[in-house]
């Protein structure tokens, strides 16, 4: 089995990169795909860059060029659910592209016209594994399951949080997950998105992000490594 692991930023992949046994690096279009083993499991690790398009390109390459069997995403996010604190874990049950807006044609927000699915379901077994590993490491009060919202927006306002909660009822928001999910849905690959909270998507979000990105990235990485032991 070959596992694809994606993170958006250096902070989110650097620790896994340092701990893996690297066999080779292949560069495609500026993205570096690191192939090797981590905790004895075969992986391809890639830093996809920020935003939905970068994440879609990398997920597609990971699946088409490397033929990975499953896709795991590790990273940080802004909390939307007020019960979720910095450092807590969110495991995706499903994901929505919150910035998709064809409401002028009568569609609901987040609905992609002419597609049967706009809410992409994560793989149940991967979700279960991620949840168990997360609870083992962080305790059940710090682990949340639910919808993750993605868009090409760094959310940093209470009004936007309220709109996202009222419209989609998401647990957290970030900029890549739903596009990875979209690609995995189209190409029929099981996936799960793991996020640890770096900020609360409010007016302090940018400052909190800078302060907590490393800690949150480390938390998410712990889940990925715990999951590897389960394969
Ligand atoms: N400070 C960075 C930009 C970070 S963009 C720089 O200058 O390079 C935020 C990244 O973290 C994205 O990859 C996104 O997935 C995630 N993220 C964390 N908090 C977020 C929030 N409040 N809104 C949207 N994305 C968030």
C-alpha cells in the first residue's frame, strides 16, 4: 500500500519530511514529491502550497503520477465552532467549498452547478482511524468530527464565522481540504482531512496563526503518524 500525504505549507510537512526515509524526490511543476517510508510504511509526501487550485493540482498528480491508494491531508485551520480551541483536532466527515456561489441561478451556497455531489464525504474507515488516534493522543474533549469548509479566503472576522456557521454548520475553515476531497471524489480515492486549530478565524486570527501554526501543525502530524501504525 502507498499512502499519499499532503500539507499546504512547509510548517505542515517539514517534520514528516525530516522523519521519513527518503528514497527519491520528483519535481513536477515546482511541487516536490518525496517518496520513501515513514514508520515502515510507503508514502509520498508533498507540500501543495496554499489554496484550492494548488491543492487540486497536487492531489491529482499524487493520484495519477504516483498511484497512491489513499490520501491523507495534514494541516492547520481556523475554528468556527466556538467550543473548539487552539490546538484541538478536527477530523473531516465531509467537506464543502464555501466560496462556491451560483446563488444567482437559485442554487444554495456551496453547490457546484451540474455536479451530483458538492459535499464530499471522507472515507469512513480513515475517519474512524483518525478519530481513534486523535482521542488516544488528545482526549475526547479536544477532538471534533464534522464538516470542514474550504475556500480561497483567510477567514478573520466574526461576521464571516457567523455566516459560515449559519450557512454550512462547519467545524473549522481552511483553504485546501474540500478541493483535495473534490479530486479524490472524482478519481475515486479514499481520503481524510486532519486539521489542528491554529486560530479562531476572528480578528486575532492572523496573530494567533503566526503564534500557533507550529504547535497545530505538530498536533496534526501526531495524528498522521498514529494512523500510519494502523495500516
Ligand atoms: N501567513 C501565511 C498565510 C497563511 S494562509 C503566509 O503569509 O504565508 C492560511 C493557511 O492555514 C492555509 O493553508 C489554510 O488552509 C490554513 N488556515 C488556518 N487558519 C485559517 C483561517 N482562519 N482561514 C482560512 N484558512 C486558514
